[in-house]
C-alpha cells in the first residue's frame, strides 16, 4: 500500500482527527492557508495564458479566478484529509481552506448549534446515516459529477452526496488465530462462537459512527430490526465486557496482538496490505457499504467555494488520488476499485435503511446500552 504524505502538508497542519466516529479528539482548526497574491494581469500575460486557464465564452471561471475562503469540517483521518485539501489548493491557489477536525457526531452537533449563524461551509466525511440524521441543516446541491454517482449513494433530495463507500469488514490477526488453532472468520456469525469469547475488538456504537453502522448492519443481516437483537445479545456476551473506547483503536489493537479480531472499516484494514500478520474478510452473512458523505451547510457563508469543494472531492482527480494513495474506495461508477478491494457487486450487502438508522438512532443506541447492563 502506497503511503505518500503530501509534500504540501506543511502548509496546513491538522494535528488530531477522529477515525470516523463519534469519539471526541481535541478539536483543531487549521490556520487559513496563505496563498501568494496573484500577479497583476496585463494584456500580454492574459494573451499568453493557456486557453484552459481563461474564462470561456460562457463566462465560466478559470481555477485561479476563484478567491476567498472555504471552511471545511471533517472527521477524516489526517493524511487523506491533508492530501485532499492540498490537492484542492493546488488547483485553486487563491482559495484559502480552513479545516476544523473532530468526530462526526461532534461536528454534526456543532453544525446544528451554529445553524442560526453558520460558520462551516462544507461537511466532508462522516457516514451517510449520520449525515441523514442532521440533513435539516444541509442545503440541497446536485454536484457536477452527479451522473456518475449511483442513486444508492446520495440523498434523494440532494442533501448529502456519497464520496466513498465504506464496506464493513472483520479484521483479524493471523498469528494469534494460528497459534490457538482457530479458523479464520468469514462471517459475523463466526464471532459468536464460544472460542472467540473475549477476543473481539468492538467500539461502543454510542461513541463511534462506524460502530453504529456495524450494529445496524448486523441487525439487518440477522433477522432485521426486531429479531436481529438476539444476534447482538450473543455478540455482546462474547465481547466479555471488553469494549474499545474508539473505533480507530479496533484495527490497531488487532494488529498489535491485543485482540484476535476486530470490527472495522475496509479503509482501515487496507492500510495493512503489506503486513502478512493480519488480514480481513467481507462477512458472508451480509455487510454494508454506507458511504462517507459530503454536504453543503445550509446558509454557508462561502457557498460558491463550498460547491466548488464538493465538486472537487467527487471529481476523478481527487477520487483517484484518494484511492491510489489512501485506499479509499471511489464512489464514481467510471472508476475501478483499488488493488486488493472487492467489487461491490461481489459482496453480500444488506438492504441498509438510511432513514431508519438516522431517525431511530437514539432508540437503537438505548437498546444496545440496555443489553450492556442486563
């Protein structure tokens, strides 16, 4: 797996990020990126400029004609976040990007609290089910790449757009499994077998957006919204009271040998493609591919630049960089998945109900917490 840190990272540092869930890291705000003032344009320099850098006859702006600021709230990991923002800045050198990094839940709650006087322009990242729960704070926008994004990966009213489908996987430590003579898991159901008791890393769904998606996925794949709770009770019993406090720790603790298997995101598992000690599987009893989303904040103070940013993160340019360098699955139908990733058409996917997951989140979390205290 290629791990290239953008050389432009020094221009904009994000010191602490949440992996994807509701955990609450120290919030950091990147200072506005200083951009060199554009040189005064003369008749000669304008005539010499490449045609693609000039506004066309229809009045469409050239990249350097955009200016001002865009404020991006994001729960993405630091490296792909910085890489994406730096790529945007390279294309639009006169637009300053300000980033606030925190967990999905924290950022969504902040957007709601600021709704009377919005500060953010764009929310980039966070599971679509989490975004769906806050879509009253988003404005509809059909992005420039709408025709290559399947309807399954965008809100029907245009209130959020998927930018990277995220299959849920079981990540496992081959060395530990071999040492104990266990079989490599291929399904969620393997994890409720007695021999896996106390060996599974799973984060509280109340703290992590990805853990909540995993909970909903397992419910829908094992009997549905009501009967699926029998399976969840068995899984919780097998956790043996060992609950991880951050979803970002699940794969790390498996790789470090603290757990035999962990529930995590495909994008986390593929980071270990060069590590022969670990592996991952797509559960045969049904996984999900809920996308990370991007949304235009209602009342965004820099709406034009916000739309520009959304168009960019769904563009082939950005999607290619994020896929090749950071293992993020592209949402575009005109792109192939990265090396080592299964095609979505080859996976067993549950029929994920976004509205149910969004609107019933409080009661679903409460029911899980009740299992913990029984």
